[in-house]
């Protein structure tokens, strides 16, 4: 992947036995799925889950511009 890095993407490089494996983790879809599951399991915490999602997604988006 060349050029600009999309917002809320994390690149990981893992060294396994001399081999370097690079992984791209897109945080927004992962956080959205986790928030959705938590809302289904514990609906009374909806306000907290939505607030946490907004904070984490906003910080992840801002980290690329710092």
C-alpha cells in the first residue's frame, strides 16, 4: 500500500523466527463490531458504549494528523 494511510489504520510488524510479517488493522470496523455486540448483550450501557466508541474513533482519526 503506497500513498496516504487511511484514517484509523494501524500497521503492525511482527518478527517470527526471522520472518517479518506486516498486518494492517482497521480500527473503526473492529470497534464498531465490538460496540454492536456490547449493545446487544448489555443494552442498559448504550450511552457509555456509544460515548466510548466516539472517543476512540475520534482519537484514532486524530493520531494520523499529529
